DNA sequence: CGCGCAATTGAGAGCGGTCAAAATTGGTGG
DNA sequence: CCACCAATTTTGACCGCTCTCAATTGCGCG
C-alpha cells in the first residue's frame, strides 16, 4: 500500500517536521480532487485572476513570464511535491503563467480547505510555510545566479539544485536523475540562448563533470561540479528535521 | 499632527484596502519600539538566525547576497513603508543580508505582536499579505530583467519601478524623486559593472530620457522611458483599492 | 590642502548572441 | 519494418554588448 507518507509532498515536509498520523491524514485530505493536465496547456495564464492552488503529485511544470517582445523567462520549475500558485490563492491576479512540461497529475486545493487544515494542524501549517519560504529562497538564488554567475557556473548550479530537490522527494541522487527538460527550457530558465546552452552542456560533458542527455542528468564528478558552481545548499534548508 | 495614516506603510496599505480607525490603531501599535540604525552596518547578516522583523519608516536599505568570490548581488531595495525580514520571522536562518544605505529609522515588530494584530484585524492582515506578495512579484520581475533585458532596458525599468513605489508612499512623482543610491548600488542590483552603469546612465541622459545625478532621479521623458523599458506596472498591483 | 570615495572616460578583450545549416532523435502511419 | 516529419540537438562563423584594466576628474570633509 502506497500510503500518504510516501507521497512526494509528505516526504519533503517530513524533512522539516516529523508529521503525526493525524497530520498526515489532514494532508491526505488535501489530496482529494485529483486532476490531470496535458503538456503545454497553461494551468494559469499571466493576468488571469487565480482561484485555486495545486499540489503537484506527478510530472514537472514551469512558471514563467512572457515579455512583450516574445522572449520568455522561466522563473522556476516545480517537481512532484511542490505547490503551484500557493501565493496567489489569497491574492490578486497571477503575474505569471504556469505550464506543464509533460502530462501531470495535481490535486486542486481550495483556499478554504487550506485554511481549515492550517487551523487544525499548526505543525502542518508550519511545514507548508517552510516549503513556501524555501521556494522563495530558490527564486532569490536564481536571481543571484542570473546577476552574478557566468554560463558554466549557472548551468552547474542549476543541475545541482534540481538534483538536491529531487533527492528530497526520492527522485534523484548524487549520481543523477531523470530530467524531462529540453535545452530550450534550460535556456529560458538560465537567461541564455539555446545554442549557448548546448555549448555549455558539451563543455561540462567533455570536462567530465556532468552529462545531460536523453532525458537524464548524470553527475560524472559531483564534487568538482559543486566546486565549479560554488554550490552551497544552505538556502534549501533541507539538512535537518529540527522540529522532531 | 502627523497621524498614523500619513506614515508610509499606512499610505501604501490604503492603496489596497481602506483601513478603519481601529485598524490604523493596531498598525500604530506595531510602530512602537522605534530604533535607529547607522548606514553600512548590517541589520541582518547572511546565515544568522533571525528573530524580529522591522517596518522601515525612514531611509533606504538593501537586501543582498555575497558570493564566495566576493561579488555582491542586491536582491532588492526597501524604502519607507516596507517590511524587512518579514518572511524569515516564522522561519529558519536568513539566507541574505540587509544593510542600511543611509541612517534609517525602523520599528521592530515581534512575531507575537504580528500574530496578535493579524488575529484582531483580518483586513489589516490581508493588506500586509498583499504587500508581501507584491514584494515577491518585484523579486520575480527583477529576475526577469536580469535574464531577458539588456543593460539600457534594465536601468530604465529599475528607475521606473522605484519611481512607482516611491509615488505610492508620497516620495516621488512622474517627474522624478530623490535617490540616495550610488552607481555601485545600481551595478550590484542590475548585474552590471559600475563602469557600465555609468555609460548606461550617460546614454539615458544624452537621449533625454532620464537623469541620475546628485542624489536625484529626473524623468526627462517619462513616456519614452516606459517604452524603452517596456514597463508594465501591473505586477505592482497598485492601481486599485479593491476592498473598499 | 589633501584624502577618500564616487563618477567618468578610453582602449582592448571575451563571453555569449545571432544566423544558418546539418545531424540526430522520436513519433506516426503505411 | 520502413519511410517520413517535426522537434531537438549540434556545430561553425561572425558580431556586439558588457567586462576588465587603467587613468582622470570631481566632490565632501577633516
């Protein structure tokens, strides 16, 4: 039986707080209303008023903004266990779009259900707020990368961050992970051209650091990659369950 | 008498919700514990556990991250009426540093006081969450700029955003505003070198778009500047008090 | 008056962009 | 199983934006 505690979200939250059976039950309740979305069809579109949030249980999505000139900047990717559109539940129109990279499964979460759950289980609320704040820290780190890292470091850092996130939900390790992104996705996320992304990937591969190929990322030399990226996962704050 | 409703924070929040006398009184209570900080002395330092948040009432500060190689990326600036360290009140160690750009005045806000205030006045809580979400949207827009705008557009967009924010608290207009930043601040925020910032500013000045000089920003041609930056202030969400 | 910081300007180099084309891959239907 | 098409990946040539290095100027303050 694949109980709730093996869901990606529960795995992630339990890295932060140990959740009781009761809290897990509340979490499970939030997972009703399962829905499926096709690749490429926007879940949320820039400018729309937003109503519900989602818990992503299968597949990857990306959040992005389109510029007037048509170029796209991906703000971040969400993987299983991540919330979608959490911040905008309470608030105004969405300022960005959300697109599934592949067919995904997500549980719709109504604002009221979330508020009820928070009231019942403060520790669960803490854990979810922790996750939200971690998402924010990732956006900030992304911003820093765009401002202050060159293309190689950016790519290395990106691959490592994604690996660390996936590891937390049991979908990756220090040797690598499955990755459905195209080089265009990488380009739009890293503020590079797709052509240059390709060159950077070749460089990493030829230097024996990492391989991005056929939907798989392989860390050929994890430590040297960390050194290149100056990757310090402190901002991910996933080293310690500190509320036992 | 300079009542609470003329404080920068109240002015800003009232662009979002009309606050009652009672709500304003609660807001005023949060402004006890006034403190002064000198320029250049970090309020919060990267990696420290953080305890309190602040409401900035006078002066400017910047939030930044230092890279291992010593370079600095400024994530955003805070102006009067902004919260400092709000997100990290509930949570772990700060992932960034906060430094006053000049001598500032700020009111320390304890987590408990904030929670009490939220419980008493849900509308005030809504307004503060709106402000927090607006801050996040600004970080995202900043990220987009670093990824997808060239130096001129970036600078133009930055000057316009700051102008719009200052206008909301009564410290700026479409003709310009006082700005205590150095060109090094601009460089660290925009992901450019200080040298290039200088060239970009000269360009804007010579093109008759905007002048940055002697602590003042002057919009010489607001509309053309907006066009260059493709500045769409929708993400600032400050067009409408929609909860009367 | 002189020190230090901020602003300014010039010259040269390089990272990453654009344009263009070819090779590879995966999916689809005959 | 094979042929074909679209999407993705790969590579080369050239260009330009922005960086670095270096020097100079301007300004506020002791």
